[in-house]
């Protein structure tokens, strides 16, 4: 688990460390510059004749760049400094202190009108903008960033690639394309949210002496990234158990045309550890499900009324329900979704179940709001757009904010799927960074739905306390990690959704 900070949170960490805990700002700056210097030497391996340029502006990010240039000189490397502006312009107090030190050591500083030819450098240190950027880059800085990108040099960014907004990852206008980024204390959201993630390169999170998280204020609402350590929160298994111990998941999935979705979801639910999995599906899918998964209990429907009645009866034996994979959006699907919403059980809604609700506009949202039991929704961006009425492009500008607002307004637990998946109950938020482009294939979402159903069936089979948001984040992480294991084995281009299921044991064992 790692914390991913907004720009404001990162500034608060810095200010609180300095003001409340009396850690001198110049000490923090020196350690930050040292982290940059050490990463550059370790990862870029410059020789004595390697030409290095630190491109700086007049804020504290630029001061870090000046300090790094000095440290490189101290180690025998030639590092030029470009301070982008006029010689007379004044910067922050820390920058002016660093400029005085360079002058005392006779380390030259170039200014905009003395700008050297960037194409002549092997390594460029990007100290143009820090985490404070909150608007698109304009001229003349846009041209400077483009010149850095076109210089043919390897680029190391300080704190965050210039042009990327630390909170949202947006990069409107020009943005540095870094080979490596060294950030301080904590990662920022913009390092992982796209398009910022594609500008970050290899990310180094360097400790520089900030006050530790347990004594900092406001940390309880930080966005966190689930990782391998969260596997410790999997529902426990005991030697004196039986299939009933681990819950029964009920899956309403698979219309006459899309039976494969039911197979994938059911298989994932069993692999996640559910004791029993019942699949409620169209009668034409019965043999396909049993051939693929003989462990499954298969209930079928032929008519709308039969589908609703069977679901209501099966729900009496279930620990949780999941609905949507391959369900279609016809009248029977709508009836099934309504019946699911009427059950007092944790409910996971995906795919066509969400499309059925979106088609009903406010009535569909109202049904979710009226539930007393947990409701988890797992939309991709297109489905979220239909639920909210917002364009996908608007959602992508701040996916965390959009998901949190929807969760808070509807009382749901939102799993907003994208290259980075947001998991939020409106108060606490996780951002899963596992996964790869090989998972952009039909059926991948069905696997996640089944996986979550298997985890929640186990959790709700016990009366013990649960952390639903953490459990959902854990499910999303497992799904992504299994996808990464499949990609390692097969390559991203050749992956199928069933390969994610096959590699779940690599993560869970």
C-alpha cells in the first residue's frame, strides 16, 4: 500500500514538516537534490565527458535543480544550468540561496537569452515546474518543454514531469516526456493517472526527511494504491471448514447470445475462494456452463417471470449477488436487475445491469439509492458516462473526483474501471495501478465481477466486521496482478480474459 497525494496534500506535508516539526527547508531541499543526484548517477550512468543540463525556473523546483547541478559538479561531472528567464528576475527565497551558492563556487548559470543548444546534451534534468502547476502550459514555457523533448537527451524530472498536473494527471498543452522521475516522500496521483503516467517514466519515491505519516494531519483521506501486502486481508480459511463456510455467490449472467460471460464470471468466483457458485442464466447456456465449470450450480430461465422468481428463490441461499455480465438489456434483463435490487444482500452490478439502470435515468439511480444493503457498481468509462450523463472526456479529467461524487450521492461503492481503476465509497478511495493493455479484451470485466462476487461471498458468510472498500480494492488489485502475470507469460497482445482466470492462482497462492 502506498499513498498517492494531491498537490495540496503534498504542500501540506512540506509545510507541516517545516513549521510544526521544525525540519529546516534547506535541509529538505539538500536531501531532495541529493536524491536526484544519486538517481541520475545510478540509473543514467554518466561518464566524465557526459554533458548534463539542469533546466530550471524560479520556484522551489528550480532551486532543487540548482542544488542538484552543484552536487554533480562536486562529484566531478559537468552540469550546466539554464535558468529560464532574465538575470535580474528574482525567485523564491530558496532559489536565491542556491543561486548565491553557485555564484560563490563559480558554477555558471545561463539565462534564457544565453540558452545553449539543447541538442548538444546527453542528459537533461527537468526542474521547470513542480507539483504546483494547475493550468495548461503556455508560451514561452511550452516551447521550452518541446525543445527538451526534441533534444534527443535522456530526461530526469524532479518531483513530476513538467506540464503534468500532480492531482489529476492531466497534461494539457506541452509536457515533458521523462525517462525517470524522482519525487519526494510520497508519490503523487499524477504519476499514475493518465496521461501523466505516460510522461513519468521510471518513478523513484525518495525519502528526504518529511515528518512520518502517523504524525501528519489529514492522512486518513489520502488516496492509496493497493499492493501485494493487501493480500493479508483476504477472508481467512480454516482447517475445520466446509463449502458453506466460504459463502454462496449468486451470479445473474448470460443471455441467450452471451453465455460465455457467465462462464468467465463463475470461474473467477470459484477461483477467488467462494464455497459455492450458482449461475442463473438463459437455458441455452446450461451445458456450456457445466462443461466449462462442473462445480457450478446452474439455474436457468426461459421467461421473464421465471427468471425473476428463480432469482428471488436462489437469493434466499446466497451470501451475495452479482448481476450483469452478458445479461443483455431486454425486458428480462431489466426485470432481473430490479429483482436483484429488492434483495437484502450485498449486490455487485456490472455491464448490462448498469446499462439497464442507465436506461431508466433517475428511476434507476433512485433504486440504487433506496437500498439498505451494500451496492457495488463496476462501470467502465462508457457505462459511467451513461449513468452520470457526463462525457467520457470530462470523466477522465478527474476520474477520482467523478467516482467519489457519484459514490457519495448514491450511497454506492464505485469501482470505476480504466487504465487506472478508482475504488471509492465517497469518503475513502483507492487507486489500483496493476494491470496492462492485454486486459483490454472482451470478458475481462466479467472476470472482475466474478472475482468480487467470490470475495464478498466469503466475507459476508461470516458475521465478523468487514471493510467493504478495502475488499473491493483488493479484488481489483488481484484482477490486475493476475493480468500482469498473464502478460508476463503470454505477452499483452495474445491475452484472453480466461488467461486472467488461469493466472489468479499465481497471485492468490
